[in-house]
């Protein structure tokens, strides 16, 4: 009997130690789970810090792009105004050029008329000179 009681006692100790080991394993798993969560939180913090930095960089880039866009819009408006002025000046110059061409043509016509008149008068002068010469010679 004593042997049986010793065996029972040993079995109970083994059972207790097995339960204790199981309990330790469960506790260790819980600790691992908690540590994993903690690491995830820390990595999330690192990730969120990285994301925060990236968000700041993106926000700064967005601000820079908006400023560039505003500058380009301003330059575009100035260019449109300048182009409008150039178009008005071009129209005025074209009108002046057209007027000058008409004036030139008129002056050319007047010159041609004056030359023709001069030639006629020169012919009349020559005719008169030859007639005077004929009259003197008689």
C-alpha cells in the first residue's frame, strides 16, 4: 500500500507539475501576446510617426505646389493682358500701315500725273521754242 500511495503521490505531483507547466505555458503565451501587441503598438507609433512625417512632407509639397500654381496663374493673367495689348497695338499698326499704303499709292499716282504734266509742258516748251526759232528765222 505504501507503494501505491507513493505512486499516487508521485502521480499527483506529476499531474500538478504538468498543470503548473500548462499554466506557465498559458501565462507565457499571454505574455507573448501582450508583448506582440506592445510591439505592434510601438511599430504603429513608428509607422504613425513615419506616416506623420510623410503627411507633413506631402502637406509642404502641396503648399509649394499651390504657391507655384498661384504664381503661374498670376503670370498667365499678366501674359494674357500683355497679349491683349500687343493685339491692340498690332491692329493699330495694321491700320496705320494700310493708311500709309493708300497714301503711298496716292503719292505715286500724283507723281505719275506730275511727270506726265511736266513732260507735256516740256513738249509745249520745245514746240514754242522751235516755233520762236522758226519765226526769228523768217
